[in-house]
C-alpha cells in the first residue's frame, strides 16, 4: 500500500497545498456566513407543509454542516425524510403496539465476516394496533394492505415496499415521480421538482436507540477527541433514529426488512465538527467523487463513515497542524485499506460491516487498482483543475500566484452577492409558503404565518436574516392585514442598508401593486426613486419572487405572458422566477402609466428602451446561474412585453437578447447551486 500511495505524493502536492488551504478557508467562510439562512430555509419549508399525517425532514449534505465542494456545474439532489406523525416504534424487547426486531436477534442468512444485519430488522404490529391503524381516518391511508401475519412472531409484519408506496402517495410533496415502479432495494423514491431532483425516504421514528447502537457512547473514554462520551450521551438522549424501508442486500429476506437510519445523528456529528475537520472532509469528499464516481462499489456514505471514525480517534490538537494535501493522502490510504480488507465498520452499530461485498466484481476491483497505481499524479490534476476552474484562472506556469491574487479579491466582489442570493431564495420560500397556505384557507394561512413568526424569532440574532423581515411583512399585510408583523432586535450591517431600502420599497410597491392599490404602489416607487444612487453599486439586491400565485395580476399582461410561457415549457407548472428590484421598479412604472403611454408611443418606446437597457446589465449568475438568474427573468419579461405589443398591435419595438442560459453548467462553488 505504501508503494502505491506515497511515491513522492507530498512532494508533488506540496506546491498546491498553500493555495488549496486558502481556498478552503475562503469557501468555508462563505458557507458559514449563510448557515443560518440555509437552515432557516429548510425550517420554513418544513413548517409550511402543514400535513397532519406527514412531517418532512431534510437530510444529507444540504443540511450537514460541511464544506460543500461540487464539480463545476454540479449540484446535489434534495433529500427528504417523510416521517409518519404520531407513530412510534418500540425496540429492545418491548413488543407493544409496533416494534422493531433486529436481524441480530433472528437467524441471519449472511456470512458473519460480511454481516451488516445488525443495522437491519423487521417491524411487527400487534393485532389490536393493526385494527386501530387500519380503521383510523389518516393512518388507514398509510397502512392499508401493508401488513401480513407472521405465525412465528404471532404478530403482523409491516411490508416495507407497500408502506413506502403509501407514504409517498400521501406525503403532499409537489413533484413528479422519476420511476414507474419503486425500487425494492432503495429506501427512497426519486422525483423531479420544478428545478431540483428529490429523493423522498419514508420513515418511522424509534422511541429509543436500540441496544445495538448504544455501545457507541462508551466505545472509548478520551477527552481529547472530537466526539466525547458526554456529548454522545446527549445525542442518544435527544436525537431520534428512524427506520427506512430497505433490506439487507445480502439477505434473502431483504424485502421484509427495514434499516436503521442515523441521518439526524450524522447531522449532529457535523455540527460538532471543528473547522479543520469540516474543511478536510469537504475536499476529501470532492477528491473521492472525482476519482471513483464511475465505479459502482464505494459511495460517499462509506467515505463519511471512515471520516467519522477518523474524528472519533484523532486528538483535536492534531487537526490544527494537518496539511490538506497530506490528509487527502491519509484518507485515500484508509479507502485503500477498506478495499483490501473488505471491511468498513458501521460508525454507530456494533459488529456491523457496511462494506458492499455484494457489489464486488473483477472489473471494479481492477478499476480501483488502476486508479491507486497513479494516485499522486491524479490528485495533483484534480486539485489544480478545481482551483483553476473555481477561481476562473487560466492554466499557466504562474497560475498559483494568480490564484492567490484572485482569492484575495473574491470576497470583496462576490460575498455580498452570494449572501443576497441566499436571502432572495429564503424570502421567496417564505412568501410562497404563506401565500400557498392562505390559498387553502384563512385558518391554514394564519397557522402558517404563526410558524413563520416562531422561526424568525429563533434567528432574531442573525444580522443577515433581519434584512428581509420587513419584506416578509409586506406580503403578510397584503394577505391578512390584521396579522402581527415580524420585528427584529438586530440592526443590519451598514453596507447593506441603502441597497436593502431600495429592495424593501420595491417589495412594498409590488405587494400594493398586486393588491390593486396603485396609488400606494406609486408612493413607494417615488420614494425608491428618491434614494441616492451609488455609481459603483453593481449588486442586484434582494429580488422579488414571482410564482403561479401571481396569476391574479390580471392588469399585468407581460407578467401573465411570462407565467404562460414558463408553464408551456414546464408541462403546465410555473417555476418561480426572480426579478431584480431595479427591473421590477421600471416595469411597474410602465404598467402604472400604461393607459397614457398607449396613446403616446414615443414615450412608451423610451420606457421600453430603458427596460431593455436594464435587462442587458442584469447578471446571468445572480441569484442563481442560468434559468434562475435575474437576466433570465429579465429576458422572459421582455418576451412577455413582445407578446403584449403584438396582441395590442402597437407601433413600438422590443429586442429580445439571444440567450441559452446554460451558465449553470459552469457554476462554481462561489455561486448558488
């Protein structure tokens, strides 16, 4: 192994290490700056799904506090866990109601050397509880035809496949299934939302951690490592485990089994990680995927498990002196050893080997051997390519010096844009969710807004989130004027105040415009026009989200045309789009003066020319690259005007920029994805 992996690896990579560590520091700083915004986004989404039957949890890398590094143009899917509310599963010998029985307590049909059965088991239901569930108004939908009698256990077995199908059909998530028949092996059902792919994982909550996972707490008694015993005890006490419908792939009975899911515990582990651990994992995961993504054997979950073991066994002080490139080599050695031994111990469950021996073939073993034989050179190429592409610098002998200069300037030019993009997305999900619930009923809308108040209060200390409070209030005041407004004790940073005041006034104007109180909208517009303009201000601000609920804008034909065009392109669904405040301001000026402008085509042409010039200056990468950018929405607004001009047979012209909006392909890790 040493001959394969060392080979002057440190000599080859040492020149890259300094810039790599500076890059990781900067990227982690950006991502930590928006941590609360990202977490609040997930909480708003979950809090707005007011289903009495299903509670949605976000899981995976999008909510784990890790330094996320993706390939250029790459993105991750959205992982959901769909918990059936009010159903609790007992374990550790308790046979009441519904209970989990580990495969370790039964006769395993798997070779002990490769046994992962401790993390799998069956769920049984007592006869009385089965009758209750099937007769229940809500639970009957979930457990219908999903239980069969097991004579050996003298209880009813919950059938994973049918349970999974029933949950997804009743989860309330608006997305299109990607598969005709659900997989009997994977716990999830994949789908496609308006823009993102989703993995939905039905699950049931365990009342307590099973015995098989309790040994994790006292596995070692060290006070100098990242995961200390006292903290582990708190995790076991406060963080729930779930059961997901998938069986042991090496068992003949996999179609009758559920697996223990530690997704929430893993999130807690990432929250506990110190900065060096987080950054090291981010770059190792990126390298791992770049090296092995085409080989169907080890996954990023196996790498995560190896990393958790590393943190559990390495003194905290050692992390401060680790070089990034040296740590990559160190982790690749662990991967190599795992392949050599066909062994990766489960991080939480004792005597459980999660190495996927059932996937081993001569072909994929040969692929790994080939990659490891030339590892140092491959690592250098992967890291150089990442840094050059992410920082936008050409390949040359001076690229390391150029990279350092670019890193020093990137924060000044990009961080505020990055934060504004996340705030735009957060504000969008808040206004969409509240509007959606008010569209169902006033009672549901008020409950949704109360949940928003609770979530805002939780993040009252965040000086970024407080910037959108007034903009969220303008939406609720339109939907329910008697509602309480959200206050904030935190003062926004001075640098954002002028731009935010412009964004706030345009949001207020748009809400009044949507409601049809045009005189109020004009007052806000005049106030926005009176704000001082900064000649060097290039930021777009916090954008206005337009959704299917804006079909109520019957007086605004260009916006309605945009919604119709997008629906025709997305199978009848309108993905939300974001209009920059400066563009929305000019658009409302035209619409509010439209009656007079229709009789003065010269003045109308001048207004349209200004609209076009604004669109030309809009960014194709803010708040998102490509089809969620301000430039995209601007071009489509011009298309909306083009259709309006044609329908009205007006003697004015408008030029539509020719755009493909494929910028998402080239999105870097300093862009929103």
